[in-house]
C-alpha cells in the first residue's frame, strides 16, 4: 500500500503546474477580505454606527451616502485610534497593541435654493484592520495529524493528477520520505498554532449628495479600496512514530501576502416624511466590491523544503442592503437604528483564464468563477444581519454623550469545514489548512464630544467580543457531516482497514478594545 501511495505522489510532483494564472484563495481567507470593522469618526463609533438616517457625519459616506446631504457647512475631520487585543501575546510582526490612522475627510457644502444644498465629500477610512494574533493548542487530538490527513487524501484519490498535491501535502511528503523513504501514517500527540495577521483595507470614497426642500436627501458614493493583507503562522506537532523514533516533532511555517485594489458604488436616500417632524428613515444599497488582487505565499517545513506560489485573481464581495431610522427630540437627544444585510455565501473567487494585448495594443483580461470553491462558499458562509442602535445626548451646547451597540450574526455555518479534498486550485495551492468558524460579534460603544466655536473633539471607546471554533485541519468528511475524514484500504495482509483523522475544536476568542479620537473643524 505504501508503495502505491509513494508512486502516486512522485507522479504528481512531476506534473505540478505553475500557478501564475490561477486563483490562490479559499473561502476562509476570502471571508476576511469581504467583512468590515466598525470604524470611522469617533462620533460615529461612539453611537455604534447607527447614524445612517441621522446623517451629517463623514462615516455615513460609506453606509448611506445620502447622510452627507444633511451637511449645511464645510467640514474637515481626522481620526486616530489605539487598538488593544485582549489576552494576546506579541508574535513575529504582530503586536497586541497598535496605533492606527483611521479616517480623514472633507465635505464642501453649497446652497442651491432656500432649503436645498448640493454637497461634495471625500473620505478615507480604514474599513478593515487585520491586526490580530491567534493562538490555539490541543493536547487531545485523537492521534490525528497533518501527515495522516495527507495519507488519507492520497488513498481517497483526492490529489489531482494535473495540479499536483497542495503545498502542505508536498512538504509533509518530502519530510517523511527523507526520514523513512515511504509514506507512513504518523500519529500526533498534541499541537501548537500561532498566527500574526497585519495589514488593512483602506477605503477612499468620493460622494455627491444633496437635498430637496430639506425633506428628501439623495447621495451617491464611488469607493476605491486598497488591500494590504499579511499573515505569518507556525504550526508545531509532537509526533509518535514507532518506526522513526528520531522524528519526534515537525514545524511548518507559512508567510502569506495579498495586495491589490477594488471598487464599488453605493447609493442611498433619506426621507423626512413629516415637514414638522425631525423623524426620518433611510435605505441604501452597495454593489459588490470588485477586487483585482495578487497573492504570494511561502511555506516551509522544518529545514527540509520550501515552496511558494504567486498568482493574480479576482474576488467579488456580496451586495449589501441597508435600512435605518433616526429621530431628534427637542434638538437635545438623537436616536438611531440601522440594519444591514449581506449574503456572504455569494462571494465569488475568480481565476484569470485569459489576458494579453490585442492587435490595437489594448490590454484585455477575462476571468471565470472557481465552481468548486463557489460550492464550498455556499455551504460554509451564510447571510449576515448587522443591527446597530445608538443615542446622543447634549448636556449643553459644548458637551455631548453617546452610547451604542452592535450585533453581527454569525457568518459561518456551525458545520462549516475548510475542505482540503476539494478539486480546486485554491486548495492545491494552499499553504495552510487551519480555519476558524467564528460565531456572532457583539460591540459596545460609548463616547463624548466637546465643541468650542468651530472646533469639536470627539472621543470614543469600543469593546468588541466574539468567539470561534478553531481547527488545525479538516475535522470531518465534507460529504458526511457525521463522519470523520477517513479512507478505507486493504492492508498488505488483505484485511480491510480504515484510516481516520478527526481533531476536536479548540475554543478561541477575539476580544479587543479600541480608543478613538477625532478632531473636526467647521468653516
């Protein structure tokens, strides 16, 4: 049996293809690129982001563009923050404490009638801060191991003869072959995992908005996004190998980077239905972000071998839809309620399959969906509802207090699995196998604002909480949720045997504190 597996691996190593024109992204990494943080001005964050119908804040340029139409004066705002991850330890380039430049924007407002305005706005916002340190360890992994998973994939025939094995499979195979000269199934007693994520997605929004008779507000925003994603991880297994007593442990490291740009379009409307009342409601819609990205990764196992890939690909996020309510009481109390929905199961990873220059010298390019990865995304991710509530109370003309709350429903299905047996280049070119099924996110916010003449200083605090289930590799058979990942084969004695690889989840947390400060000047 070992000789058959060895021959199959050698054949596929010869046929391994270049990854230059194909995707190197899977569902779980794509989910990180598609989501956003609660970030922007300190006033917006202090109210939990529930300002889509209230408007008159630069952060609404990206959620309901009509909110910029409520401005009556020119305004410039800049924001900084301090982000602290709870319970984390610094690792490689990752730090649990980070200072971040989060926002800078300007609105120019001009009167077009007695009760009408036409406004132009520009805003930079850090829509996603990737800084995170994730650590997990498990001393009860049922004897399962990365090597055992590679062996099972080979027995099942999950390793494609054209693309070749994944980077992880290839590196584990190289280690075992060097030590033993054959593919062996080695049990692991425990593991340790640590990853440091750094980087961000910067969003640059340009807005045109206005109002009609101070009752209907319209807005349109064109956004450009800039991606800088970096991740370094180390996975360490202690092994139990009777046939290779010198092989007591193995360390795999991975360095992964994604860069590129994307763009989207957002539109919104706010209506004040009663002329004598400040009550208003709003609706908004955002197109997918159409990304063109480049990825590169380098994986190493011990001192045996290093392997890497570079690739360009396209990635499209889902449509987003929003609805909101806002009301002001006696010009002293403002309350807001916002709801947003996005179906992350519709995320689209696309391989670039044709590009070049035509006879007139114009560059052309086409892409196609990775159908296998598309199926995994639909089976793993789901629609997410985001509920935001917030309030602001003016103590006097110089001081305001704010509170807010967010609930973000889980993006991952409870039985979600990162399928490493998938017939997809996004699997074959992967250099990691771990994944986390994150649960719901809760955010508590509070803030205070000070106004003096044309200046305003806002301070906000945000506490974000979420839990997740971490797995170092595929913990079950994607085709059967009730069975571990396994394969049946006949041993050299003719007996039917079953190889199983099942690892229980480790509960992890991502709790963080954020302290923000914004300075605003109106003119």
